[in-house]
C-alpha cells in the first residue's frame, strides 16, 4: 500500500529559515558555555544536523535512543533507553533536541533523568509542538512550529519507519490506511 501525503504542512524553505533563527538564538544565549546538544534518535536527525550548523558558539553533541516501554529491562517510567549518553553531564548545560512533542511524557522523563545526573541546566529545542495533545506539562525553550493534532511525517518523522527522508513536513493521509 502506497503511503500518501495529504498536504505539505511545513516546506523546506520554512524549515530552513526557522532552524536558522533558533540556531542564532541558541548561539547568543549559550556563548561561552559549551552546551551539549542531545539528539533523540532517530526522529531528530535532520533537525539536529541543520540546528548545529546554524549555531556558531562552541558545542558538543550526544545522542540518546529511547523507545516506548514494551516490557524490556531498563525501564524508566514508560520509556526504555536503547542508547544512553557516552559522557557524564554533571555541571553541564544540556539542550535536548527532539523532533516533536505530543503528550510530553517522553520528554518529561528524559528531562527528569538528565537533571538527576546533576546537569547544570536542561532545556529543550523541539521542531514541532502538538500542544493540544499535551498530558504532561513540559517547559520547551526553543520551539520551531506549533502544529495541529494531525499525524505528520517527513524531516525525520516516520510512519512505521518510513518517510523520514521527505525534505518537508507533511500530513499523512490516514483515511487510506484505515480503508486498507
Ligand atoms: P510523546 O510526547 O511522549 O507523546 O512522544 C512524542 C513522540 O511520539 C515523538 O518523539 C514521535 O516519535 C512520536 N510522534 C508523536 N506524534 C507524531 C506524529 O505526528 N508523527 C510521527 N511521530 C509522532
Ligand atoms: Mg521521537
């Protein structure tokens, strides 16, 4: 079954311009602090790549991979850590880089985890914010775009691991999927 995009929600040009803006803001606010940007795999990859090349202060990068809890071993609330950070973060300024915040449960758990490791500060840069779906209130410092409650794909976001490679953010045609 071919996956169809109902409409383009955010174009390549809009993504590029907004990420540059966020990068400029982070550059100014973190000058002299050498933050660690923590990308959450896999959805944040395109956003992370564009964001770090838009920041001109010193920074380090790290990645974490998380999945919803499915009865695995290292459970932490409702999530499971598949790949953890490679370095201690005590005393460091952390910016979590995420593709989309939906219920907020994932981010809330990660924020609490990184704070418990005695990071000096933990902020969030999130490309898309679906705030109508929020269950857990999370404080997001850098937001790309507010989006409505629709299932979006592209620019890192997937449907069953597909469509992450679209250069734009589009709304998936879910009607067709229900009929199939
Ligand atoms: P939550 O904020 O804990 O609900 O989890 C957000 C995660 O759900 C994101 O990191 C995505 O992996 C996934 N997600 C939520 N909404 C969408 C969407 O519209 N398209 C693709 N993935 C989504
Ligand atoms: Mg994700």
